[in-house]
C-alpha cells in the first residue's frame, strides 16, 4: 500500500476511490476484505483521510502520511544503496529503560533500526555518519534515559570492527542477492498480469531492502557488494515499467481533486 500511495498519491492533491484501489490490488492477488481493512487501519493511524461523495468513499493522504512517503522516496531515489560519502564519524545512541517501559524500548529499537543503527552492545547503538535523531526520539519521552554522541574510532578499535560487531553484513548481502534472483532476469515475474503489478512489486521489494540497509561505508564492504548491481537493476526496471504502469493506473483509478 505504501508503494502504491508513494507512486500514485504523493505530491498529488487528489484522493483515490476505494473501489479503484481494490481493483488495483486484485491484480496482486489481494482480497477486497484485506484492502478495506488496510485502508481502515491507515485512517486510524492518521495516515489517510476519508472523503465521501455520494455513495463513494475516497482516501487521501494526511500530512503525516506525506512525510512518511517522502522519507521513503528519498531512500529509494536519493540516498542510494551504498554510502560513498562517509567522513569517518559515527552517531552513538545509548539508553537504559526500566522494564515498566518495555513498549517504549521496543519502539525506540524499531526506530533506530529503521534509521540505520546497529546494536554494538547492550544499550549502545551506532550508525555511520552524523544523524539528527531528534525525530527518532520525539514523542517517546525518554528524558535522561538516553544519550546521543558523535564519535570516531580510535585504536585498537577499527571501523571494520564496529561494522562487524553491530551489523550482519552477510544477512544484508543475502537480501540483495534474493532481490537479484527475482529481478535480474530477462523477463521478471512472467506470471504477473501486467506492468502495473510488476511496478508495485518491484518498488515494494526495493523499499523493503533499503529500509533494512544501514547504508554502511563503501570502504568497509566487499568489492563485489551485491547492492551495487541490485540498485542498477531497480533503476532500469523502474524506468521500464513507469509509462505502461501509469497508463494502466490512469484507466483504473477514480480520483477526487482536493
């Protein structure tokens, strides 16, 4: 759903008829019930707003959803799969929360992982580069329970040691190899009904990859790092699918000008 909204709703002052969203997701094998349930949950989470016109219900993005989707767009199109601009610094976040705040601890860990942090040791997380963590910590009410620093590695510690301890390089590589096995072929997903379906699946697979990738320094990665090839494949296929998918979407989607 985020891939669909990021492509066909972000930066457009429109709302989309629920029936046409159902038609799009039917191409992906998603049931009407599942689509309606997802839309309802997104309304409850202040990601979508309902607009009624007669018997039809349209869904438009909230400002919160636009911010989330814009962050995803930057990760997909601007950040890149490999960090070639690292200056040797690390952002360090340390925290200690009592068991009574277990849910807050879980939320904080999830936000840190989403923003490229890895667990170096108990309660101590690191990410390459200088990161503004204000947004990560907002609304969690951590007070004195958290400390944020920027740091550099000094001997006997090497940057390679930090990468090895805090990040599972092989697991990240496996995810990119899995993507290549699916998409780096002469005709990806021949069983898919059309290029709109392929476009949504491609963007979803790629967004899942980059949201789990800590964007580690290129000099600390193997020369044959699979993310490089995977990124090339994504960009090529995204361009190939863009126009035919847009034509199909225009024929299916019923939109309301806002």
